[in-house]
């Protein structure tokens, strides 16, 4: 559904995430014009930054979207919150049938995304979680498989009976295509709520299993490799602003990623998120830039 946008990218952000990214993340990031004449980013250091240091203002949020129209399920959504200063990342899978009133009309995030693309999905998340509008990164299958290769795949226990996977609840190595198959499986017993939970869990595992020092050392190369493979509103300037903090997190953090399963109830064909769930997320992962104390809203 999403068209490729050749002027922007966000893989290294997702690397602080997941991913991604990881890229598998940036509430409150800055909006700048992208460098028009060259697809290769000029990787000069941001003015005023000190290498190896992260502050609360480096925290950021990204909405990860896996858009695979050939699969028999809605697009996949995951909110990634990165707090480099505390060397931690949160991955929250958002059910595609999660509902919210948008301009007085009830939509699911999947429906709202289909009507307006990544920016609409981010507006949905901002309203549902009570946060500033995040940046977004949209992967197709090819881009996701490249991301998986960069991260080194993942060892993960597949607890559902899907053709092509080992018939076991023990961990098995999954490559990019297998991960896409699992994340877009349309027949989970508990529907989209279960699929979203697996999305957050698997992507968090991928981040934790990656070689953090290698990721930190390779951010520039990763950025330039994937620059034309995703659709995003994150710019080269955004990347340079956060690069030092991301490297700090991956160099000095251990088991930096956690996932949270969205709580709520299935109602008909939709998922109604508990009102308390976004507040639980914000109390731990959204901090005031100056004091470091929890904020109700950022």
C-alpha cells in the first residue's frame, strides 16, 4: 500500500529500537528537509554533541510498520520507544484492529493507516497513547529481510503450528522470510492481540541477540545501505542528531530491549485497549528532558 519515498530513512533509529533499528523506538524528533542532491549521507558529527554521551532529550519514538499486501492479514504495527540515556528500548506490538475515535469517527489503526498512510497511523498512536506524534518507518518484505540480515536473524520459540517451522516449542533460528511469515500469520487463536504480542516479543529478542558493538560501529553503513528500501519521514539530519546516543546505547547496554503486551479486550472484530496501559508505558519510558522524572504527557 505504501509507496517508496527515496528521500528519507530510519533504520539506525530502528536499530535503537528494533529494529528497528533498530531496526527493529522517536517522540519529539525534529522535522527537517532532506538533502536533495545525494543519496549518500554526509556523516559529519552534530554540532555540540559529545561522543559517548546520551541525554534524556535523545529519547525518541518510532512506529514500525510492516506492509505486505500479498499476505492475508492487515499491516503489522509496533511502537518502539528508545531511551539511550538509560540504555533501554521498549517494543509494543499494536493490534491492527485496535480502535480509537479519530475526528469523531471510530477507526482501527489498520483502517486509518489504509486511508492515509504512515502519518495517519502515527496520529492514531499519538491519540491512543497520549504522546507526541512519533516518526514512522514502513518496511516491505524485501526491506525487512535486509534488516534481518543486518541484525543477524533471531532465535525464537514458535509456539504455533505453521508450515515451514520446526514442530517444537524450543527456540529455532529464523531468517528474514521466516520472520515475515510468522509476523503476518493470520490465524492466531487469540487473533490480532496475539499476533501483536509476538511482534513485540520477537523484535525485542532480535535486538537483544544482536552484537551491539557491531551495530554501533556500522550505523553509517547501515544507513546508506537501507536508505532507499523503506518509506519514512525520518531524515538524514534526524539520524545525525541521534547517532551518538544510539551508539552509546548499543556499546554500553546489555539486554537493552523489553516488550510489553497491550492489555485490553476483544470486542467483536476489534480490540479495545485498556485506558491504563498507555499510562503504564509512559510512567517508565517517557521522561522529562531536564529532570528525568516521569511525565504524564510528552
